[in-house]
C-alpha cells in the first residue's frame, strides 16, 4: 500500500513535470520530484536538528522550574 | 425605532450575564448557550444581505472629546467575525456539559470582546475590548484548578498586562504626535516620531505570540481547562492577526518574523511530550504563516492582495482545524486524565471515532488536498513565490513538513498507537464533544472541497486556483515522503519525560531570583532602616518631654564619655557606674524648667529674625 502510493506520487510528479504547463516561481521547482526530495530530507533534518538542539540545550527534567 | 445595526459582540457579552440566572435548569441553559451564537450568526447574515448595515461605520460614542466607533464593518472585519461566531458555536457545543456557569460566562465574554476588537473602528474601543479579552481568557486557564494552571495563568496575565500597557501607551503617544484616533494602517518608518506605532506593533505581536515574545502561549494553553483551551486556540492569536492586517500590512519585518515563527514552532514541537503543548507550538507555527502573509501584504499589488487574502483565509481555516485538534486531545485528557505522550499509547481501540475526527484536523493543518489547510496555506506560500522570497518560500514549505510530521504523524501515533497493549482504560468522550468535533471536522472538509465559500468572503477578489495540478502533485509528494522519513525514524520520536526551555525562562527563572532578592537582602535592608527610624523617633519623644533636662543628661553623658579614656584605671570603674546611672535618667522625671513670657517672646523674635536673615540671603543669592 505504502509502496504503491509512493510510486504513484513520484510518477505523477514526473508526468506533471513533463506534460503539464506548471508555473514555477523558483528554479528548483523545475527539478523533477523536488517536493518529494525536500519532504524526505526536510523531515530527517527537522527531526535530527531539533533532537540535537533539545538534547544539548533546551530539554530539561520535568521539575526544572520547581528546582531552580 | 428601527435598529440599523446591532453589535454581534454584545450578544455574547450581555448574553453571558443571563447564564448564572439559569442555574439549575440544565436543558434550558444548554439551549440558551447554543442559541446565542446562532443569533449572532443570523445577525451576521442579515448584515451580509444588507438588511442590517453591511458596510461602513456606525455606533458612535463620544468619550473625552474623541468620537469612538464601535462598529466598523467591511469585508475584512466580516470574514473574521464569521469565523469567530461559527467556531464559537462548535466550541460551546464541546463545552456544554460543563456545570460551572462562570466558566461559560468567561468564555462568552472572551468571544464577545474578540468581536468587539474586530468591529472596533478606533483605538480606544480596541484597547477596551483588548483588555476584556485578556482577563476573560485568564479564567479559562484558571478553571483547570491545578497548581500548574494557577502559575501559568499568572504568567499569562502578566505578559498580557504588559502588552495592554504597551497598547495604551502607544495609542496615547500616537495621539500626542498628532495621529488620528481612527484605527487604520499606521505610517511606518524609522525614527522617534513612530514610537507610538512601535508600541502598538509590540502589543499586537505579543498577542500574535511572535518569538521571542510568544512563550506565554505554549506555557498557558496546555494548562487551561479541557474546554477552555479550545476557546483559547482561536481568539487571541487570530484577533492579533486581524489587527496586524488592519494596522501594519506590508511591514517587511513581519515577513521574517513570521517565517522564523513557522519554523520555531516546528522545532519545539519535536521536543514536546505534553500533547496539548505540542499542538500549542503548532499554533505558533501556523500563526507564523499568517504573520508572514501580513508582512507581504503591500497595498495595491497583486502579490500583496494574495498575501492578505491568504492570511485571512488561513486564520479562518486554522481556527476550525485547530479547534478539532484541541478537541481531540482534550477528549483524551477528559477520559484518561493523562496528557503526556510517555503515559499514553495503544488506546485506539477504545476511541476510534475521536481518532478519525482528529485526523481530519491533522490532514487539514498539514495541508492535504481536499482539506481546508490546503486552500489557504498555499495562498501564502504562493504569495512568497510572487514576491520572489526564495528563502521564505523554503522556510514555509519546510514548516509544512514539520506540521504533518507532528500533528499528523507523531502525535496521533504516540497517543493512540505506539504500544501493543493500551496503557489505560479509555472510552469515547461525551456525545456533545463528539458532535462538536464532527461539525468542525465537516466544516474543514467542506472548505477544502468547496473553497469558493471562503474565497467569496475574503477582503480582496480572489484570483487563485488551489487545485492546479502543480500544487496538488507537489503537496502530495511533500507529505508522502515526510511520512516515509517519519516511518524510518519513528524510533527517535517517542516522547521523553522532559520539558523544553523557551523564552519564558527569562521571566520564570530571573523572576525567582528577583523574589529571592526581595525576600532576602532587600527585606533585611528595609528592616534595618525601619528599626533605626523607630529608634530615632523614640529619641525625639524622649527629648521633647523635657528638652532642658534632656540636654543636661546628654551633656553629662558626653562629658563622662570624653573623660573616661584619660582617667586612671580605678576611676574608670566609677565612670562606668556614673554612665549607667546617667543612661537611666528620664527627662520626664527631672524638674521642669519653665520660661517666663518675656523669654518666650525673645525666642520667638529670635527665630523670626533668623528666618528673615535666611530670606534676605536667599533673595541676595538668587539675584
């Protein structure tokens, strides 16, 4: 199910790129399946960067404000 | 007399005070609660059909020589009024089982005052309703009746009082500098003559929860009562968007603040363990899109009108889907009493209806095609493309990824699935809660499928086709592959029993330091001063009982003290004994010296002469 929808998503992207007249505002929107790549990489970056930020700086034990 | 117009906000505000009267009559009260938003909605429809005033200004009131305008009706105020009234109906339905009448009163005052802000045509009226809004909403937080809620409520009202003072000061300075009392867009520039506008701007972005001033939102909303939080999600931040559109369209700094805000909310949501705090960070993120849109909303340009339409439309849609999301998470808290991801999981089989209604909200906020987030968020993103803001475009699209990741994937997965065995018993929430979620979710889908209803009431004519193939394909790919990345990394996304520091640290921790400083060193200093002043007062009383004797006693004491160090050691003991004796002497017990009248007159004359000399010298000096 997941693989089918992934395949359909990518295929639709490439087809739309080839056959439809799209109106991109930026050069990267002309890259085939740019959104898929951005979604995948963006998601990984958000998770890892936020987790790192939390781990090294922002996350504290739950009674932090009671203790300090 | 024919009523030309009736203020929809006053239906709520006056209506609120009848609620406590209906005590004991449960059904009647519930019917009444639902009736008020219906009347307000009919009122709005009559306005739009031109039966009541549909455009223009009305309800003037003179105050301190200014003419106040309680009713300023145009397309912008109408679109916000519509969504506030519609959302309030769903929210009241969600809260209708609540027995505490005063919680309903607070909610009604909150909705009514927000409508007051929306229709305010001048700055004093704006300030008046702005303050009611802050105080009424406070009680929705306090009605949770927990220690955390009391603390968060105090911090909430302190931030909003600060914002209110900024607004008032800004308005007064604006008037002092020759500005008009009318609430229109402010002239913006760099320089001290814009101080009034800056302060008003500051007040607005505090309410819009723009970082670093927005920590109050994620601090307070998750601590509010289950039903109160649903109200809170809609009114304060979205009325702030309204006043920003009104007062500061096209102010460039808002573009960057908004885009940063959109990403900021997403980052904090990753770290969050509390289910409603996670959603609260997504309010900040979504309001970021709207703030960004206001910044791009330069008058008279196609891209600017697209941006303003986008902000208004997104506020409209956001209120609906965010209500569904908060209702869904509120339902979990209502039936399980738990609000942390680390304490939830596996309860899907007990509450599938709640789950699916929640997911409609989640698809909407993520901007799935056929849901309302898609038809509004993409307008703002498109506007950033029309302005050629490449980096802003990337930030906004990136925030979309994070939005789906958290509200669409991590949160429902962690709350309802994530474990094989349910962590606790659960059930579907009361019927009225489900019905409220159902209606709101239906509206989310309706606007997604048939956006024309929304586009027709936006401030500017809409020249935008959301369901162009390019948009649909791009958005679907983005979300699909976000899901893939989530599934690969889902092990990292379990909740952790932690809290995250936000900018509220700056008043929570140094605030404690300040209190400790006041209680410790400052109190000690105050006590020291107090003690010595009392001692001095005692001394004056002691002297004034018999000044001559007091002088004699003090003179004797000084003489003994001066002579003592030069005396021989055997005499020293004698001096000590004498000093002891002197200190015990009380002037009141000494014989009184009475002056005859001549001496008294002499003293008076002497005093007057001294005074005269002082005056002469003073006169001579200043010449």
